[in-house]
C-alpha cells in the first residue's frame, strides 16, 4: 500500500452503498435493512439488472418508503463490473463523497461497514480483507477457500500489488480515488473487475488500506460465480501482468 502518513485527508462526505442485484428477491430487503441500521446516514443504491424474480419491484417498494434508498433499473444482466461502474457514475454525479461496494447476499456484513468508513478517514481506498490477520470466511468448503486465496495470491504476484485480498468485493472508495483511476478505461466486467480497480488505485499512487472482515457464504439464492468468470479473470490478470513487466523492461511505464 502507498504511504499515507504524510498526507492529510479531507472529510468523507455523504456515503452511498451500491448493491448490484440479479435475482436477489430473497435477500434484498434484509440486506438493505441491515445497512440502514448499521450506518443510518448512508444512502443505498440498488442497481438491478432486470431480475426476472421481481427484485427490481421489491427495490422500488423499499425506495418508496425510505428516501435514503434509490433504485437503478438496468436493461439486463451485464455483469458485476458494469453494474458497479454505473453505480459509481450515479454516485459521482449526485455528489457523494464515499462510494461503497457491497454484495446483496449478506456475504458482506453491513455491521462491519462502520469500521471500513473509519479507516477511510486516513485512506483513499479501504478493502475488506478475508486474508489478513483477523479476517476469515464462514461456510466455505476447502476448495472454494483455496480458489479464492490462490486467485488473490496469483493476482498480487503477477501485478506486484501489496494487497492480500485483491479479489475481495467489500470496498469503500473516496470519490477522488474513483475520479483518478481512469474508470472510463475499465473494461473488465466479472471476477477480475475487483482486481482491475485495486491495481489501478495502487498504480495511481493512492493510499490503500485493508481491514479484516468476516465473509459469510450466502444462505439464500444462487451464487453468480462460474468457471467462465474465473477463467476470464486468470487470463486478464496474466495479460496485464505480462504487459506491465514488458512496459517496465522497455521503459514505457512505472
């Protein structure tokens, strides 16, 4: 992580928690309720990819009853990265100072969000980490644990980023960080989207902090993870890593 000890950080500003959804009808109401209880001043943006199970309708009902809840209806399932990018643009346009990534399935515990926001007072980006001391996962089989930790390790080594959990998706960004990492150039949509953003933040010189979290496997609904998503991530990370090394050797980049 880049050294932030000599820097002064401004106030955080308004917080927007972005929750992408696709077929999360069983989860959306409980997770939003927990976010509103954990950080009452925060606003929530539900970015729904035209879920056929009615998630979007439930989101609209939540928004009608609470002016801190907003809904973005997207045309269809375009991937996690695309949903987050659309949410980021919404948040920046609406003047939010902090933009948070959070899964709808409860794997990212809203009760831990205050700790991420406290850490962000002296950072540009805070990552909720499963793989630093104090972090852990609950209800994962050994194979899933090895895949996730191995993916983070491979990405960290290939891209030379000092982050233990580079694939994790529970994150809090200052708006200046998102404005400074070239969001318009981000093309990754799946699992590697998180790697892409973290790598860009490190390359841009932003101060990144990891905070331990407890990741809890979803109890309701189906995971969106697939072999194709993992394969895309490995391929992209390999291409990025090889390209970055070539640039350094040829003097074309950092």
